[in-house]
């Protein structure tokens, strides 16, 4: 099975900042110019609606300012601005080669990134219909292939 991210792999620079400007982020290197969306309970609680990210190689990310990290589960750490609270990224601390899952909002350069995947579609709220030609997975389909996911129970 081919990786749906492959046609969207890029190398280059993206500059971003949080809402208040206290955190600045520079991506300079490998990233995926495509967004994945998640509708699991934890991601909806964190994002307030739908959680969307794009993958970035860890060594391509440089952040300055008050970045705060919160271990939201056994396998995930979520980063946010310590001044105002803007969401920045999620990382898998026990998987040193896993990319950062960056929130696209802080980067103007992500405005044209297409939606390439959507998971937990059976948990998607009725008021969030995402359209387009992208891969979708239900909770069961996604969790069957994700060994580190313990479920989506509230």
C-alpha cells in the first residue's frame, strides 16, 4: 500500500507564529504539504471542532518563545503557547523518528495544502462535513492499524 503523503512531500521553509506572537516557529526542511483531520474525542476537545495537522520532520522545527507541553496520553504530547494558549503541534515522545504533527493555522504558507486524510469519520459531528477526494477511516478501521491507540472513549 502506498503512502498517501508521498505526492505531498516537500522540502522548504515555512514561518509561523501563535495568535499573540509570543511563539515563533520556523520549519526549514522536510514536511508534508497536505492536512490530515481527526474527529476523535480527545482531538475534538483539544481543538474545539476538528483537529487538523501536517507532518514535519522533527529536525526541521525550531520554535522560540513560551512553548508549553502537555502529555495528553501515554503516547502523545501536545504543545501550545504558554502566553495565550494557541495550539502548535502534537508529538510522540517515545517514537524519536515520528514527525511532529503541526497545526496548520500558524503558517500562512499552509493555506493551499489540500485535505489528504480524515480519521474517526464515524465520530465526525454533523456540523463538520469535510468534502473532497481524500482517504477516510472510521474509528474501527483506524484503531485496527494503530497499535498505540487505546480507544476513543470519553
